[in-house]
C-alpha cells in the first residue's frame, strides 16, 4: 500500500525561502507536503522530476478575476504560468456590495478601468449577490484551477453608501465614512484579505468620468483602515500616483500615516515613468525609511515593462480614430488587412494620423508608435534599440507611422505591437533589476483578468524565470531568489502563510518545470468570453506539472480538468513547525 498520494522524485528543489537549490523528493498526502528531501516510501502516483526544477506554486497578489471567477473554471492566463493562488479585488474595483440599481455603474467602472467589455459582464455576471458576504458565498460555490481570495474594493463600497453623491465624487460625511467602515469590517468577518482603493486620475469609467474614489480624503481612508485594526494585519492596497515636488510626496506620506496608525500592510505601485524617471527611487527610499521605523509598507513591482499591446483585434490600435480606418474597422481582420494593403487606403490613413483623438475614447499614447516594437512569434520584453520603430524608420527612410502600419499587416493582420509604457525609459531593464532586489518591494501588478484587450502581464512568472534567471545578458537573479519572490515572499506579504514554501506542513501546491525548455508563447486575441467577448491570452511551454492541494491540475502545459481550487476565507498563518 502506498504511503503517499503523490511523490515528486529527484527534482532540483527551489523551496521558496531563497535558500540554495538542492536535489530531492517531495511527498504529498491529503493536500499537504509531508516530506521533502530523501523520501523512502512510495506514492500512488510518482512524477519523475530528474533534470527539472521543482518550486512551490506561484502566488499572485494582484489580479482582477472578480468577474471571470463567476463564469469560468480557469484563472487563465495566470494558471498557464504556474500560479496556484490569486488575490482579487485590487485597485478598488469589484462587484460587491452592489444593489440592483447600481449594477450598470459597476460595469461601467470595470469596463473603463480594467478594459473588460461591458457586454461580457452584462451577459456573464449572475448577480446572485448584493452584499460583500453574499458575493463571497456565491464564489465559494465555484471550483477553479487555483485557490482564490478577495479584497474589499473601495468603489462599490462608496457607491453603496453614498449613491449618486459618490458617482459625483462628493466628500464623504462622517456618517458616510462610518458606514463604509462597517461594510469593510463585514467583509473581513466574511474572510476578505484586506481592502483596496485607487487614486489614479487616469483610471476612468467607460463613459470617461473620473472614478468615485479618486479624490477620497485621508480621513475617509484612515477611518476604513482603523476599522480593520481589530482584525489584525491585513492588506490595504492603494493604486496611487506620486508627485515628488519639493523632494517629497504628499501621497506617499499619507499612505505611510495610514499604515502607521492602523498597523495594516500598505502596498502601492512602484513604477518608472518616462516623464519622471528618477521618481521611483525617491518613493522607494521613502518606503525604506518608513519600514525602518516599523511601518509595514511595500512598493508593488513588476518584473518587466508594463507593456501596452496594439493590434487590429485589440482595444488599442494607432490607426483607430482615422476616418478611413474607422470606415473599414467593421470588416473581419483578414479582409481589413487586404483593404489596408491598397496603396490609396494606406496613403489616406497615414495622412489622417495627425487628426486629434477624442480623449474620452482613446488615450493619447495610442499614437506614440515611435516607441513601439513588433511582438512577433518569440516575444521579447526587453527588445534592442535597433528594433524600435523610430530607428527602423530612420534606417528605411520612411515615417514611423508607415513602419507601424506595415508591421500590423503581418500575420494576416493579426500581428501585435508592443509599447513598453513603464519601466523602460532607458531602453533596458536595469531599473527593474534594482526594484526587484529591494527589501521594501513585493512582486505584483500582473493584473491577470484585467486590461484584457490591451495588456497581458499575467505571464509574469514565466518571464521572471526565463529572462531574469536564464536569458538576460547582464546581471541575472539566482533561481532561488526569483522563486522566493513569486512564492514565499508574496505568500507572506499577501496573507497566504500556509503556502509558498516546500516544507512539511505547507499546502501541497507545486510546479515541476522543464527549466531548459521553458518558453513564453506570444500573446494572442481569444474570443472565449461571454457574448463572444475578446481577451488577450498567453501560454507557455515547459510546465511539466502544476499541482494544487496535491492534485495535478496541468500536465505538459495542458490542463487536466481537475478543479481543486477554492475560495480562501481569511488570511492563513504559517504551519506550526
């Protein structure tokens, strides 16, 4: 009789702590790791991991699967890349609490902020909830390919309490703040992992309006954070923007005060902006100073540029807004590409590129094709300067718009352009290397489930392993350190203390990876959302097995159909040694 449910034999183990790699076995029973090292007993199933890398399952603390969890069984694209636990409800957006008369407003918000088509949500969301605990009860019935937890999002909370006054961004009264705090307390009692908000002016509804919480006062945020204090340490996540005029950021100081007073773990996005390329370091240094005073605050960082994708099948296309292009956009993509190959059509569209864009419909950067690159079949997220369109245009003696035009006609019109909007000011990832290795940062911002027609960064975990530990020319990350960033560290900061480490007593979530063969596939448009909605997906090759709760959910890059993923209610402590 077998002693274990599953034994992984002879793998090279990165245990999630950052410790050195070692060769060994991992034995699983009843969804828990029971032995790691030399395992003598047999398993009902055994996986030969010789020559392969064995890691904990990856933990992603910044996703937006709040809608997808209600209609799908897979957290794709994240689970294509070894992710076994996700945290939803980020950036202050979500769908609970929500009265029936506010559903359209919540859809309008999510469509604008996270680029999920409104028709998809209108058809796909079952709306079998009203309060936040109702939503938790509803999604608890879902069986998924990864475990999932939720933060209470600020926008639906504020709209639920203030109604139209929130939509118009009126200041909250003291009574409003206390009512919001009560909803957040109710959410934590139901098992929420924390609270999230957004302060980003560029976050808009699909109608083009500012969000109901963007200008919320410090008193409002502090009232909510203090309501969380009796529950112990939870996440307080703010999608903030920073101005470091006069050598400091009032926004950062506000977040630091909230963290200090409430004892919560505050996180914020830490990114390099082209218009202020050194600001990230000022904010990071301020974060380090706060942490030195015992304040629990982290910058969430991403392992590559935040890359916006342009394409004929995607939400953004540099030629949209040109009358000649708009007149043929209704055509199927292959027919559209044929039309665009006509010289007179090309000339007309290129001549219209100088026309102003409607700012409520299109972002200004949609026309910044000089800084774009062709994505191609082998995606390169740190492309050389020679591949940038302005340099190609100079070499060819043509305009950058013509380079972009021709590039988008490749692959029968299904080609994708890559615009590294953040973290690529100096056309390399040296800044990201510094961000990743700081003690005051945590990996996040993958945004799986969101920006479905313009960004596909849910593949971050595969990129971190392939680029940073193997393929990068220059300073690399040791494999144990990179794995720790995606497992033990994100699990501890995020509240998933029972996973992210390969040791007895920890949850049996693991990856077996053919490290030498690990590759990213190019992002592609898929039309598999409700109502035939479009989204970007991205696969990978090299995941020999992904295991969740001791069950193999994917084998050789293909889902097995097993769905052991469940709602995680309440932050999880580390197992007792």
